[in-house]
C-alpha cells in the first residue's frame, strides 16, 4: 500500500481506473453469470417440472389402471433427454411403479438413495410427499425433482427425475471462458483508454510539479504554470501562480529590504568602525560582549584579549568604583546616563582619561541584560583644555598688560618728573650751598664782604629757595605715593596670576576679588563705576587662586564690555559694576552685576559652551565662560549661573563651597550635577 | 339432511360390509374392487358431450343394469368425484331408465338381451362397460377382461365414436382396441 501511495499520479490514476473498471466488470460478469445460472437453474427446474408433469399426465392412466409397462413406455420417451440419469414413478402407496431405464430395479434405486445418505431424501423417495407441491434438490452432479402425479384432483403417485447437470456445468465453463476473454479484452481497452485519459488529470499536475521543481531548484519565481482547464486543477494552477506571484513579490520586497538592511548595516558598521569613539556592550557583570575597534585602540588590547574581559579590569579601584556607581545608577534609573569621566589604565600602563555614556540593554521581554556605552578618550582634550586655560590666562594677562602699563606709567611719569625736578632743584640748591660755603669761609676768616652777602641773596633769589622748600616735600610725597601705587599694582598682578600655585589654598575671597578689580581697572574705569560691597565675615575658601581670579576677571571684563556696548566707549555717562560677596554658611556667594544690555534670550543656553562667542573675531576666543564654568564646577565643586534681563543687565552668581572635603563634595556633585566628576 | 344421515349410515354399513368381505373373501373381493375402481377411473378418461353432461349437472351417474356382481364394491364409489362431479351409482333392470346415465355397466346377467340393450342405447351418449367376453366386439365400448391375475380392458373405438364419446389416448394406449363384428352392418 505504501509503495502504491508513493507511485506517480499517472500510475495511480491508471491503476484506480483499471481497478475500478476491473472490479465493476468482474462484479457485473459475476452478477450476469450468477443471474444466468439462476435463471438456467430455474428454467431447468421448470423444464423438468414440465417434463414430470407431462409424464405424470401421460402415465396417470397407467397408474390408474395398474399398467407399469405403459408407464415405462411413457418413461422411455425420456431417452430423448440427453442428461436424464433416471426417472421413477411411485404409486400412491409409495411403491416403485415404473422406472427408467427399465432395468433399474427398485432395490438399486433404494441403494442409490441410501448411498446419498440423505434420510429425508430417501424417505421422500420411498414415501414421496404426494400432496405437497414440487420438491427438487440440487446435488453436485445432478438435480433431483419430485412431482406428484395428480389426475383429476387425485394424487396418483409421484414422479422422481434425476437429471445430470452437465449442461449447467458446460454452460458455466463457457461463461467463465467468455468472461475471462471479455474481461481481458475490456481491461486492455480500459488500460489503453485510461492511460490516454488519465493525462487530463495527471497532465496539469505533472506540469505543475515540473514547474514547481524548476522554481524551487532554479529559484525562478517569475515562472508560471500554464492553465489548461477551468476545473479544480485550473484553480489549483491559478492558486499556485498566485502564490508564485506573491512569493516573487515578497522575494523582491525581501531582497529590497535585505539590501536596505545590508546597506543600513554596512552604514552602521562603517560608522561604528570608523568613529573615534569606542562602542561597547557589556553584561550586567560588566564583561565585554561586543565592542568596536576604537575600544581596542583606546584600551590598547587586542579584540581577543578584550572579549569576555571585565570592563573594570582596566582601571584602578577608585575608577572601578566610579564606574560601578555609574552603572548602578543607570540600572536603577533605567535610563541612560550622560557622559562621566574616569581614568583607565592602558595595556602599556599609560593612564588615559575616558568619558563614557552608559545606557541599559534589555531583551524582548524588557529584562535588563546589560549595558551599552560609548567611550571617548578625552586625555588630549583635557590637556588641550588645560593648555587653553593657560592660553586664556596668558591672553588675559596680555590684555591686562597694556592697562596695567598705563596704570603704572602715570605714577612712573610723575615720579620721573619729580625726580628730574629734584635734579634741577638740587643744582640750584647746590649753587646756594656753594655761596653759603663761601660765606661760611668768609665768616670764619672774618672777612665778610658786602658783595658776598649780596651774592648769597642773589643766588637764593635766583634759585627760588622758598619755592623749592615748599615744592620738594610735595614732590617727594607725590613720588612716594606714585611708587606705592606702582608697588600695589605689581603686587596685585602677582597675586592675580599666582604663578606656580597648582593646589588649592585657602584664600580671602574679598582680597582676591579686590586684586582682580585692581588689575582690571583699566578695563572698566572708562565705562563703569565700581561698587564694591564685601561681606567682611567671609571665611577663607579653598581655592585655586589663579584660576578663580581668572573667572572673576572674565566676568568683570564681560561686564565692562556689556556696559560699553550700551553707553559707548569713553563717554561721560558710565554704567555700574556692582560686586558683592555674601557668607551663606557652607558656601560663599559672589554676585557681579552689570548694567549692560543683558544676554539675548536665544544664546542664554549656550554661553557656557566652549568656543561660543558673540564677540568679533580676535576679540574673544569663546573660551572664557566655558573655562570659567569648568573651573567653578569641576575644579571647585561650585555653581556658576546668571540672571539677566534684556536692557537691564546681567548678574553672574558664583557659589563656592567653604569646606574642602572631597567625599562631601562628590556626594554633593551626584545630587546636583550627576555628570560632574 | 335425512338423505345425508342415510348416506352416512349406508357408507358405514358398506364399509363394514366391504371390510368383512375383504377378510372373508379376499380373492373375489379384490377383483370386484379393481373392477369398481376401473369403472370409476374410466370416467376420468372419457369426455361426454355437453348435452348429456352439462356444466351445471353436478352428478355423474353410473348405472348398473342387471344383477350387481360387484358384491357391494360399487357402493364404495358412491360420493367420489370425477372431474369435479359426484359419482352416483344407480341399479336398474329396465332400459327405460337409462337416459340419465353416463356410464352403464351391463351385468353378465344381461348377456342374453345384450344386442337389444345395445341397440336401444346405441344413439345415447353413454359409456357402456361390461365384463362379458366379446362385449366390445358386440358393440360395447369397454370390456373388462381378465388376463391372468390382472384385469385389462378392450375398447371399441367405433362404438365409442358412435356414442359421441371421446376417449383419452392415455386410456386407449392401455387398452386392447377391438372392432365391432357387425361394424359394416351397423353403419
């Protein structure tokens, strides 16, 4: 059955048709033969019955008049019947009356019956049921038939005929032969027909199969099966074609999508591989799962060394804790963290500054499985920032230099003038002193001449000693003042720049601001009045003085510029720069207010950005406030912000923590400014 | 009703008589019985004309002319049916009473006046039967003859056709066919 199931549909169809037609043929032949045999049988019975009837009628008189000879004569007519085996007439009493053939003795008949072993049969042969109807019995080779002989309503006896069934069998044989021949021929015809006709069904299916095979082997989805009919097979082929069209369309779409995906993938891969920044993915324990070349480059390890390695291996404990804290925060908050800086140790042992952004990686169910991050080596940037800061400092000092020179020049000039005055005065005084010496010598000699006294009087008159006596102390005091001023400026400059101080020292903020104001005097004095209100209770604040001063200087210079933009350079009308300090307990606050034009709304958010400037090229680097921000927030852990009103001026507010406790400061950082560190 | 009771009694009496005869005189009574049966059976093979035996007539009348030599065997036939008709047996000695008969058994006692009898009934549709020697040749239709232990019969076809009777070939084939001695003269 399985092998049949696996044979081709052609053979199957042929086989099914053949089987069906053969079975139908066989059945119909069997029915036909059977029917014919039945009717033959019944016609045989009928014939024998008629025969028996005739014999009965014709032998009735013989029985009635007890003439067995006559009966036997009648029976002898049976000779004409070719299959007659024997016949027998019993009389009313059940005794054998006549037989055919003649020599068949009654005893023989009995023996034959007893041989048959059928008691009922024997009984009926001995005592035929005369009153009941016909009785017949088919045996293997013969048919026994009994018929009562009824004459004029009286049962005279029974006739018993045994006829051979040779005719039946030969007929059966003939039928079988005919059936075999007919079936053979018909099956042959059925085979020829079915093998031709099955193509109607199998043709389209095989065509479909071939098309399907071609499609699947050659991936030619543009191929279509030919429809040959509008029946279910046609529909099947339509469906197949439709499916192909669908597949073709989808393949095209998929190809397009794949192309797009490949391009996109390529693009992102290229981006990922070409960016300077490192991209990495770690599991929750911090082990690297995926990373780009830049991470290798930054860390100095090969991909093999990095894969599976823990991200905290490449840093000291302090930084590892920092990273741990940052990732804990991202994990807890469930959202990405902005860049935080930490220090890693490269394979070659060199420490590098890294800035990293972390975000969570989740699986489809939303479980947090790890982190992804972008890291950037900011060592150079940091160095550049330091350099920039230095440059800024130098620039501001340079900028200040002219003003400071001017400041120094004035006292220097009049100190010089005074000194030259002293020089001139001294030569006159020297002449007077020479005359007084001559006079003294004359007095000693006692030869005081009138001309001598008049000479002295003349020179005193000439030199104008009275004037000198009045002016020189004035000049001296003025010179001392001038020198003091120069000295103070020089000291302020020295204090301002604080060369060589790299660590925080506790300083008096008021004094530091005063120094800066002094140093910058030339920047503001033409445009603004300086209103200073220092809080005398201000504690000492740990500070990098040079950098702090630079911040104050930047703000004052910006304030001056802002005011100048409003009032115009060198005009008689001046603005106000108000500098206040306040003791807030744990912090000190410095407020520097100007009466400038304020900061335009659209740039307010950008003023602390590096390289952002509103000033003309060459006048500003765009680094001032960015560096100020960096100095206050990063180096001092303070806050710098501003308040501004258009046309009314701006106020910059700086707050510095009084305590210099790193732990407290870090904690504070996390609370207020998570990305500062 | 009375007739039926009478008949029943008669049959019982006859049966009893026959039974006693069969025991008492087995040989003669057997011959009588066979002859009586023959008489009865002849009726089955003979067709009468519709005039003498119409459909409506339910009885077939067997007349015995002369002395009843059957020794009561004939009475056993009484009430039997032939061709759907009841068989009635009548005894008579007079020829005038024969016009209703269908079968006429002429007893040997009438041998002397046989020609007279035959002549008087020659035109009647009447089956004449006898057991006299030469009866058929005399012009009787069926004559019962004894051959050894068996009873056989002779049939005079001419006499039969004269009487307008049709005798079945089945009967004829059992019979010995004889001709009337005075056939020519009769014609």
